[in-house]
C-alpha cells in the first residue's frame, strides 16, 4: 500500500501561497532596483548639468539660458526627492512583504516536516510488517520440516 499523506492538499496550498508571496517580494525588489537605478541616472545627469553650468558661467551666454539650466537642475533635484520618497516607501513595503513571505515559508516548512515525519513512520511500519511477513514464512517452513 503506497504512502498517503492526509494533508497533501494543504501542503500544496501552502506551497502555492509561499510561491505567490515570494513572487510578490521579488516584484517589490525589482521595483526598488528600478527606482534606485533612476536615482543613480538622475545623480549622473545632475553632475553633468552642474559641470555644464560651471562651463557656461565662464563664457558669455544669455541670462535666460543660465536661468533655464538652473530650473532644470532644480527640477532634477525635486525629481530626486520624489524618487527617494518612493524608494523609502518601497523599502517599507519590502519589509512588510518579507514578514508575510517568512510566515508563509514557516507554515510550508512545518507541513513539510510533518510530512517527512509521517513518511518515516510509514516506512518503519512497512519494514516491520515486511519483516513480520518474512518471519511468518520462515516459521511456517520450519514447522513443516
């Protein structure tokens, strides 16, 4: 008789919940990486704009152009602040999702451990029954002789 785990359906459900929570966590991590990359790109653009502004100040140029450069740098600074706020929110979301994932993982692991214990008990019982069967055959042959 093959081993049957009474909680097999629950185990599959817990596994799918763990996988779903892990995917949600990975999605958040990808979004964090995307926002971090945007911040990095913005920092590079701001540094280049600062160098261009300093070069422009050394030569003659219309005031409107300088003012435009200043507005662009301010806009980039505001964008960076907004991205940092978004990044902070994503980090908090990641921490919350990590707790949800860890709980789902713990539940799944608990059922796996229970499954392994029950399977081990089943295998021991099967081995005991097989040995009893062999002992009975041996005793029956011995009594016939």
